[in-house]
C-alpha cells in the first residue's frame, strides 16, 4: 500500500510530465496525436515509475507516443528532478494504454442505448 508521500509524489510526476508533453516536447510522435498521462505508479523506494499513456487516436498512436517519450526520457527526468527538487529521480517506464479509446467506445454504446429508449 503506497503511503501519502508516495502518492503525492506520483501525482506531482504525472502533472509535470503532462505539462512537458503540452509545452516542451517537440517530437512529432508525441505532438501528432492527442495524448494524455492516465496515471503514474511510483515504487515504494521511489526508484521506478510506470507512466501510462493513452491517446484519443487509439492504441497505435499511444505506442508511437511511448517511443517518442522514451527517446526524451533523459530530458523529462532532468526536468522532473529540477522542478520537484529530487536528489534522485526515478527511472521512467512509459506504457501504452487504451483507456481513453475504451471510454469513448462505452460513451457511444450509452448514446445508442439512450436513443433506443427515447424511440420507444
């Protein structure tokens, strides 16, 4: 079970990576699609952090964005370390996720159900 400090640090890392994606990273694999940091999981000793990336354009766009983020991971770690005043920044592991695409599919299904109910 993560403690309060660990959870807060995880959210801070998520916020900083999201800001970097919007403002700093110029890689077309990352900027080419609408991507979002879904969640981050920080290990108990703060040495590793899993960063889940999802895209509105689907899993393939997420996988492409992950490759772009992996190539910029050194810059991302340096920025996080400076912004959050960390002595040792965790290793970042970017993972493609399809949660945004999945939630869009669920929303479409709910709209169809709502249309069918209103037609009756």
